[in-house]
């Protein structure tokens, strides 16, 4: 009796203790009209997107660490349904798909997570994240009030929430997840779904809430998000945004740090002065949560990219580049911005801002209580700098900039004044530590397999008429063969094949020879082409290879957009000048390539023959290679190749297409001043949209790596080279009047007394490197940019030696930018110091 009761006591004690532990470590996350409230405190938060499958698990800790150093509080990621459930009810969560591991690594770094489950995610991800099998469920209509769809959406959302709960990953359980998203930008396209759109959104909201995560849910771009879901803003600017209830905080879930690249397009970039301006404006006007989309964009490995035509690189011009290195000065300038904003946090969470005009296009917003005061001064003029008076002091505000005054007096930061280091990184081909002048062949040992042209598989089938491609392939492959024979009477004849396709690319083979190709583009994937061909007397074999290049991921009913040769297909003048319509005739179809069926991408099979035929369409190539030494990131330079897919040790690096060249025009100089859009700032006109492809280090061994390429059009694999990313230069250009923009001389003097003189600071990013040379230094009126600085009319004689003394041999150095250090080479002129250095 007694024994039993002791046991009972022990058991109940354990139960109580366990419950207490959960409660003690769990954090309450709620919100009010000002901010997210975490553990009873309103917070001003800075967030950044990193999509776990766009890098490798060994890159994750570094990316998260650099995000933390860059001043982020939160890491945001989507969850990619088709990655985790490629076949219905068969889940995959290993390697790059290990969501739990990713969330735990963010927690280990002390950061929060915003988990955007979607499960529709857009994201330039294949089919917006939807598994293709959804499309084939009878009666299904995606993203609307449709029972079969809702059942699947609920099942997957509940599955993810369940996994997170099981691992105690919600903040309410002591984990890092403070926020979750359901759906994605449905408000942008809901009109097209009619009245069912509203009932769907209400259902999605209550379905999500019923999963009881203990943390708030958001819907982005959803003005009618039902309570308690917070509606949030996405865009290049969100300072005008107000949520749909006064009880909800103003949140920005996607501030696009650049834009995505398309095959056939030029490379978009967004100047950091403009990003910083947009962020400061948002916090100035009452926002308290902002997320950079992307903070690290990464790589669309395999066939994961959406589309059509979205490139394999998803670099996005993000603060961390595709390879994970800080993109400077973007990363550093935003870091300084975050510091300044955090200095304002107490004032910002205490009250709403009061905004007043300081003149035309000039605006002051003040967060003030009896104990705190922070101010943001904005000049939204796109051309003219201005001097404003605020609280009795005078401030210089460059055009299109915001100054942040955490004490309502001193300027901690101005968005247009870049004080952080810039870097130039390059990809160089190296051998034995030396840069190769002409790229050497990576291997002399090539073998190849010629992919049969036309039908080769037992799975081929015949059908009258032309079929739609996605319904036929179910996206098991990019490729679908359409084959037919045509009889030609008389002599050899020159004629034309008219072909129309919904896209995205097609290659026509006549009697086994490539006769022509038709290629769509990101804006218009359809193709309509007249291909001149030569027919021989008798039977002619016409084989059309149609390809998808990533399935559509955006727009109303995007999931029903078709692809492939839906016709008409017509042969001109076969007999007596008439045109023959082949469209409704009996065609033979084959889904995928023979080599895909054989698994040639791994390098296995006995079909490989030694040699490296060049300029031959439909060819599989294989070689083995040693990994480039060191630990710098690797990119393979595929100049010389046409279009296809690349594998290393069986892992798909992605689709490659260096033959698709960006237009010659559209890359004019771009000013950060004035509203940004995704076409405003482009580079790389007239060049391949993408010639470098990221090969993650963790996929390589030191030697004996197997590389396989499938080339569709024409390539010369011997021109391929391996490059590694190296730091070419560190630069800094700082003005002596930085950072304070207070104009009065007495304030300037007191700042100098407080030793707040501006500084040039340099730091070699690699832990084992030191500053090895000062390539340029000038104090006076230097001109130009990192990589091409030049002296101005005014310059001191001692800048180079002062910098050499202070920096050479050190990992970091810092030099005051003032006449105290350098003497005064030109009195009454505002001077600056420009430095370019290198590390070894
Ligand atoms: C947004 C969308 C994101 C991404 C972005 C463009 O509309 O929500 O998922 O596609 O556009 O990069």
C-alpha cells in the first residue's frame, strides 16, 4: 500500500515537473497594433529569407551565422511541398530537405524562425511548390474553395505543423518559430477565382488557426485576411502599408533585395542605398517587422526552378551571394542600418510615430515619450539634396535618403552614405595555386553516349492528334518526343515546317539531323516558327523534341497552363504546293530520354564510349575530375556548352544554358535615386545569362569525381573550366564629414572631441588571411569606384604610406579620416579617403 503511493507520488511529481519545464521555456508570442509581442515585450524585428533547399546542409550554419552578424533577428523560409512529398504520402526530409535540422540550426544561433508553410509558395519554385500529382486528383481545382484541394492542403499543412510540434519548435513550446504563413499573395489574383475566393481564404484562415501552433499566422498581400491572421505587405517599398485592423502590427514579409534571373535575360541588381532607404522609410512610418527576400538566394539545384525560364542561379543580388559570401557593401551597409534601427527600438515600441513635413518631399517622423526619443528624417526627392532644420539643428539630407537619429539629435546613419567596406570577388581558374591564363582542359579523359533521336523506348505510345505536354509527362522529365513520318514524292525538296507550341523550347530533327530550334522566353514561352527543311524522296522521319524549362509558379490558375506542341504542325508544299496539316494525324510519343531511363546521370552503364564529339546534339558526356584545392566556393564555367543539365557525383547541379544570351540593350547606368523596379538595374547585356554554375563543396571528394552533362544542342566540353571564388579587393571610401550630417561647426567640433571621427575600416573576410597590399590610397578628392579609384585634384602625399603602416600584415585595420591623420592638402574642401587593398 505504502509502496504504491510512493510510486504514485514520484510519477505525479515527474508529470508536474515536465509540464513546468515546457511552460518555463515556452514563450508567448502575440501582437498588438504596434508590434509582435514576444514574452510580453513588443519587438522591432529584422528578418531575412534563406530557403533551405537552395543551399546545402553544410552551408547552413555559415549562412545563419552571417545573417546573425548582419543584424537579423529572424530567418524566414518557405516549406516546399513538392520537395517533401514528390509522391503522394511518401515524405522526404533528408539532406537539403531536412527542414527540422535547418530550424534547429537557426535556434542554435539564437535567432527566430518565420515558417511560411504556404503550401502554395510561388518562390520561382517549380509549380509554385505544388506536387504535380495534385493536378491529377479527380475534380480538383487548386487554390480555391474546392473539397479535394482543401483536403490535401490541410493534410500537408497539418503534417508540417505536427512535425514542428513534435520537435518542440514553436516558440510556445520553447522553440524558435514565432510566426507562420498560410497561402501566399492570394489577394493579388483572387478576383479570378470569383466568390469562392473569399470562402477559401476564410477556410484557410480557420484551418490554420485550428492547428493551434501557439504563435500568430500571417497572410501576405491579403487585404481581407480574417482575424486573427495578420495581413502583411510584399514589395520593393511598403511604407504606405496599413493592416486591415488597428489591432494588427504593420509587417513587411518580402522586401525584394534584387530580383531573380531568367535564362535569356540580363542580371538584375538593386542598389543598397535604395534598399536601405526602403527599410528606413518603413520603420519611419510605423513598421516593426521587415523581411529581406532574399537574404541568401542560393541555387535552384536539379529541376527545382519554377518558370518558365528561371535560371539555375537564384543569387537575387541578395546580401549573401549565391555562394554564401557577404556581398559588400550591401551586407555591411544593411548591418549598419540594423544597428541604427535597434538603437531606436525602445522609442519605436513605446508609441506611434508623429510625422510632420519639413518642406517639399521632406518628412520627419518622431517616436517620443517622456523618457525616449528617436527620429527619422527623410528626403524623398529623387534629385535634390536638402538641408533641413529639426529641433533647432540643421541636417544635410541627400536626395532619396533617410537619416536615423536614435536620440532625436545625432545622426547614427544615413541610408545614402555607404561607410562599409566594398569587396570585389572574382571566379578564377587556378592550377597549383596559379591563375590560369587560358583555361586548361579539366580532363583528357572523356566518354560519351549519343541519345537516340526520336522514339527509342518501349514505353512509347501512339495517339491521333497533338497532346499537351505537362498532362503527358506529369513533369517526370523536361522532354517529350513527338514523332511522325511524312512521305515525299519526286526529288529532294526544300520546304518549311510551321510549328506552334505552348512552349517552352523545341528542337526539330529531320531524318536524324537537327534542322532547327524554337525557343520561347520568360515573358512569352510560346513559340511559333517556320523551320526550313529538306525532304528526301520517300519516307521522311520528323522528330520534334519538346521541352519544359521549369513549370509556371505564379498567376491565377497557373497550374493549368499548358506546354508542348499543341499545334498546328504543317508541312508546306509537299505535293503540288499544298500545305499538309499534320496536327490531327497519328503521332508517336515518348516521355523522357533513353539516357534518363538508364540513369546515365550517375555515370554508370556500359554504353559509354571513349571520346568527346563536339557540336553534336543530344549527347551525354562524362568525365572524372579532382576537386579544386582549398575551400573557396566552386563554380563550373560552362562557356562553350549550349543547353542541358549537369550532374556531379549523381547530384544535379541544375539546368545549364550558357548559349542563351541576354539582350544587348537595357543595361544602362542605374541610379539608386527614385523608385526601383525589376527592370531598372540590369547588367550583363549581350552576355550569357548564366555561365557559372555552383558546385557545392560538400558534393565533392578530393579526386575521382564523376561529372555528367546532357547537351541538347551543341557543345564543346573541353572548354569547360572549374573556377573558385576569390577575393580580389577590399575597398572603402569614407568622407571626413561622416557619419554626422549635422552642419553646425560647434556640433562638428564636439563630435571630433568625442573622438567620433569617421574611419576607414578594412577586414579580410577569410580567417587565415591578412592584408597583403594597399593597391590604392588617396586622401583628398579621390574619384571612381572600388577597382578603379583614381586621385582627384586634391591629394595628400602620405596616404599610401600611412595605410601601409596601419594595415599591412593585419587581418583588420582602421584609419581615421581626418586632417589630424593626413594633414590638410586642400583647406576648406570636404575631403575623403579612398582605399583599395588585397588579402592573402
Ligand atoms: C512574390 C512571391 C515570392 C517570389 C517573389 C519574387 O510575389 O510571394 O514567392 O516569387 O514574388 O521573387
